[in-house]
């Protein structure tokens, strides 16, 4: 009965033509078995027949199913069990013999955004490492084994870390985004997806016309270069479609990869660096800062065409433009960290502020000098009637006939072309300038410049636009082309 029972169980497990053999064997034993044995045999035969019919119907319905050979599954399981039987994942491959060479590949999924204030950028990459481990060689018809993440902790993997990362996350949805593949020659491929917030020291002297190179630096944490050597493979860095990147204010211009040896107190380490070159777009800052500053400076020049006796109009215009420039200067600094040096935008805003403030001071100077001219002129006219025998000032021409003083006739002065002789007083002023009347009488020193206070607005109408235009030419050529 044990032989019969084992045969029946084998028939049910295999579901093959052994049922026919069972029927033949039962017919041969039918004369020698008891009733309950005959019943058991008939039941087993009927079960085999029903199983055949069921399997036939099932396979006829599901003709597209392809079943993996069980022998191959058993072979892969046996390979893994054999590889991990005496495997020590605490020791690197070829320890004590030669260094382990790690070939690195990076696929850049996206870059951005870049934070200027925090001086960091975000990058999403697929990071792949390939090395050879002779302990994982196997002989089989299978060329490679693709394994899940449970095997990562059971074999040795490099202790790679990113030196300039502030934060890093590995993706875990819907499963850990990791891949482990082992070839029959001992080659191991380990890839994972990472999102890294890395440090990028921005030099903002040319802001907002600046270009930057943001690095991604990685190396082994504990193994020096005598034990682990990283190598770049040819075409080892690839990038995805840049239209999906969130760079906003920047354009991606290229990348380069380098390797170097870092010497520390713990030893010499192989350090790998990928540098991503970025250039800033000026459109946002041109609209928000440069164009408003230029228009504010031009608006301050309007006061040169307003009459000089319109004090409220010119004063309010000058103060308004100064306050506007102050606001623009404050807004322009909101996009920058608190650096101690002057940026290109700071220089432009400061010069614009100087032009606006100078336009306000021009009217203040004009109003002060013209306002003080009248009382000084009135006092000078009183001194023009000297008594007999008193020596007159050498700057005036007098005729003495019969002790009667005759003065030359005064020329009627135009209000807009006042000689303004008392306008420039003091020794320091007289060293360089002379008043119109003194210049006409030949009493001015050589090298001094004649200036007419009433024409100060006319001079400003030419000087301010010309100076601002020259500044812009020099500024844009220096920062864009030099």
C-alpha cells in the first residue's frame, strides 16, 4: 500500500501520463486486492482523469501564458545560495591584493532650482557604480542575475558619499529605486536614484551677468586610494531633456568631469567632481531694476527745463526721484545674500542714485546762489558813490572833471543773463573762477574759467545726459564683453 500511495501522490503532483500507468497497474492487481483497495484505485484513476480534463480545459483557455522553467529558477536559487554561503560582505574584493576599481556613470535627470541666497542647488540623478568581485563568479547558462534591493545588504558595496551635499534623499516609491545586477564573470552593477541638495559657492561680483560652475563632489568615505580607485567611463555623464529642468533664472551651458587626489590626515582619497556650468538670464533683472533705474534718472533731468523760480515743482520732483531710487536699491538687494563686496547691480544702482541726487543738488545750488545775488548786488551799488578824494576801486573806470565824479553808463542787464559778479565769493573760489564783470574788465587771473550762474541749467541739460550715456557705454562693455 505504501508503493501504491506514493504512486498516487506522484500522479497528482505531476499531472502527466502516469495516470495511464496507474490504470494498467490497477487492472493487474484487481484480482489480488481487497474491496477497499479496489475502491481506492478506482477513485485515484477517476481523479487523474478529471485532472487531465481540467488541465486541458485550463490550458486551452490560457494559451498565451508562458511558464518559467522550474529548473532555471532552482538553478538561480542554488547559485545565490552557493555565492553567499561563505561570502563576507564586510571585506572589499581583492583585499590585500590590489585596489578595487569603481567605474562611475551618472545620468542627470534634472537640475534646479538654484538658490542664490542659500548658495545651493538641487539635482536629481541616477548614480551607477560598477566593479568586479571574484567571489561572485558562477558557472551557469544564466549570464546575469538581476536582484532586488534585499540583496544589497548581503554583498559588499562601495561606501561612496557626496562631499558637498547638504541634504540627500533616495527614492522609495513604489519600491526602493535601486538595481543590483551580477554577471557570471563577477561584474557587479549597483544603481540608485538620488535627489541631492548640494552646495554651490556663487561669486556674485558680476551679478546679474554672472556665470557659475556648480560642482557635485563624491569619494569614498573610508577607503583611501590604495584600496579604492574611482574611474570615469567614456561618455559616463548624460543629461535628460533640459526643457523639464527648473533653472528659471539660469541657462545650462555645459558640464565637465575631473578627478583629483585629496590629501588628509587619514590618507589620500580619490575625489571625483562633476561641474555644471550655468549662466544667468538678465531678463528678469532688466525689467525689475535696470529699466526703472534708467527711467528714474531721465525723469530727474526734467527739472532742468522747469523755470528756476518754480521752487515747489523742482523740489518735489527731485525728492520723488531720490526716494524712488532708494526703493529700487532696497528691492535689488532682496535677491542677494548679504555679501560684503559690490556687485555689478549695486554699482549701477549707486551711480543712478548719484545722478538723481546730483540733479536735486543742482537746483539747490542754483537757488542758493541766485537768491544771495540780489542783496550783495544792492550793497555793491551803495559803494559806487564815494566822497571826494576817496580812492575808488581799481575794477571800475571813473572820470574826474572839476571834482565831479562821472560814472560810465550802466548796461541794462537781462534777467536771464545776470553777470552775477557777487555769486562766487571767497579766495578758494576766485582761484579757479571769475565773475563775468571781472573777466570783462581784465581783472581775472590766467587759468580761471568764466562761468555764468544763470546758465547752470543749460549746462546741466548737456552734461548730465552725456555723462550718463558714457557711463552706460563703459558699464555694459566692461561687464558683457570683458
